[in-house]
């Protein structure tokens, strides 16, 4: 484990880095003219409208985005299908006594795609952990759940990909068959881990995490992370206990605990680094705001200014399009199919358009507007799917159909928000 800073070093780092962040060349002050009040009013109105639009977009995202348990369950099903395909190719190699280079390359490409989805799910697990209240025991337990989950998803996908790479490069049928067998074993391990995590996060969504939490803790020993996590969370618990004590008493006790407690030193270092990062971001934002205000004061005031939305980075837009194509749309299609609503064709067309938009957004020197035609096609197809689903739901008049149609409508709104 990486040892943390001593308290004096942490304070020294804070005292040194904060002034250095502030020590930038002085800017020329811009005289504030009489129209400042009008400008502030215009800015306030623009921010209010932007906040309302952002809130609406977030609401649509929350409706359309699948839950963690659903994302983990979907990935488990995808991995099990890939394991079946891997076993089929393995049997074909043995039966025909000849290598299958084309088939193994397809398996490798699918494994890479799944591994990319896994990375996004791991980021979602980390975000869930960061959103918890560490001062509460349940918050710390849920953070540890995420640590366990990320560790469980670390090795199997990487080892499966390496085995499939070996299969594509194998010189003999025996070598290829061996690599494929190994890949299938890692895929099975991955699918089991995903199913276990999907069950746990579903229990957590129902307020019953204790049903499956012990199973996650049992994995820590095999993963080699139990001792490290025990130390880390014991130190965090002690720090949280100190928060509720009077400052003088807490400081004295903290000094005593830190003398021979590397785990607590490391936790304090992590907290200090996070605080410094947040402070630096705040300083940078303040500097940008000051510069923008100075530039705005140089310009004549419009009579009725309209808020100018900030365009997203093409990489962010591409990631959103890819996530919608690979994760959200299969959920929408599955829900509607279970309700007896047929919207496969527009959903598939929208997936293709979103995948094209994602590729365009990841290209070098890409601009958001490069993605507009493909995103427009996706939005049109999803609007068609939503309309079909709503009509079918009205005819069926069941809660299941109405819920499925609501999902289709939510994702159509999100696609339109991406276009806009």
C-alpha cells in the first residue's frame, strides 16, 4: 500500500500549492461601467434558463438510463453468449482438425467490445461509491461494495482477451484449442462475477444489501485486497469519528493516531489530494469567469440576449451515443418486446446511426456538428419507435405496456437532447 503524507507534510503541501495556484501574472483591471447591473441581470436570466434546461435533460437521462443492476445483468448475458460462441469454435477446431482464424478474430473483437462496456460500468460503480456519505456506516459499506466489484471485474476480462489474442496467433490446432478453452474459462468466471454483482446491486436498490454483501466480502481474500481494504476502511472510520469531536480534542487525538498509523496517513493524503484538486478546479473556473466578465464588459450590451449553450466535447457526445446504442436501446427493446410491442426495426436503425455518430465523434479533430446527421437519424428513428410504442400501449391498456412506452419516449427525448 502506498504510504500517506504525515500531517505536517499534508498541511505544508496545502500551504505551498494553494498560493502557487494563485500566483499568476496580474491581469489588467477593466473599469466597471454603469451597465454592469444590466449585464448581471442578463447573466442571471441566462443561467436560470440554462439551469432549467439542464434539469429537464438530467430528468430524461435518469428515466432512460438503466440501473446498475440492469447494466451488470446485461453484461452477464452478453458474456455468457460469448462463452457459448467460444465453445462452439473450440469444438469446430477439434472436429475439423484445422485452425479457425476468422472465427477467433470475431470472438476477440466481441471480447474487446464487452471489455469497453465493462470499463464504463466500472466507472459507474466508482461514481456510485463517490456519491455515498462516508460519515455513515452504510455509506462506507457501499463504497467497499464498489471496491470489491471493481476488483472482481479486473482480471477475467483482461485474461479472456489475452487468451483470444493467443488463439488468433496460434500456429497449430492444439494451441488454438487450448487458448480458446482458457478464454472460455475466463469468460465463465466473468459471467459469474457479473451475475453476483447484478444480484447484489438489485438487492441494494430494494434496500436489502445485507442479503448478498457477505458474498462480496468473501471474494476479497481470493482477490488479495482484504487486508488493504480492512486497513483503509478502519482508518476512514476513525477519521469520521473524529469529525464529531471538538476541534481541539480531535486534533490532539489525530496527532497521536497518526504517529504509527500508515493507513490513516494514506487516507489523509487521499483527502488532501482531492481537496487540492477541487480547489484548483475552483480557481481555474474563477479565473475563466473573471476573464469572460472582462471580455463581456468590452462588448455593447444586446437588448434581449439569449443564453448560449456550451457545446459538449465530441468525445463526450460520442461516449453518450455509444452508451445509448449498446446499453440503453437493448433495454428499451427488451421492455417493449416483453409487453408485446414490436419496435425492433427503428431501434436497430437508431443503434446503427448512434454507432456511426460515435465513430465520427472519436475521429481526430472531430467537431460536434460532424455527428449531427447521424444523431438526427437516430432521433427520428427513436421518435418513430416511441410513437409506435405509445399507440400500442394505448391499445393494450396495461401497466407493463405503458411503462415500456414511457422508456421508449424517454430515450427518444434524450436522443433529441443530444441533437440539440
